[in-house]
């Protein structure tokens, strides 16, 4: 390993994924919902947290309206 490196020859550029950076949050999700996404995870081979993120991102991009019923 060199003691010093010449970084002036490097071509720094912006991170192309900077707009897609994720933010870690804490969220309470009931067990049935987590179990559902874990089953989907086993079927697809994608991590269940990724599947939850993809689902929520799809809802946000499609501007889906929530339909809630309490009863």
C-alpha cells in the first residue's frame, strides 16, 4: 500500500443514485402483514423489507388514494 495517493487525477462525479437514497425509520407493522411479505420474500427471493418498500413506492408513484373502513 502506498503512503500517499494522488487523488487529483480522479474524476469525481455525483452519485447517480442520490435521489433514491433511503431513510431508516421505525414503523409498527402487525404480524400478519409482516408474515405476508415474508412469504412473498421466500417466493420471489427478494428481502421482505425491499418488497414492502417497492409496494409503498408503487402506491406513492401511482398516487393511490387510501380506502379505509372502520368496522
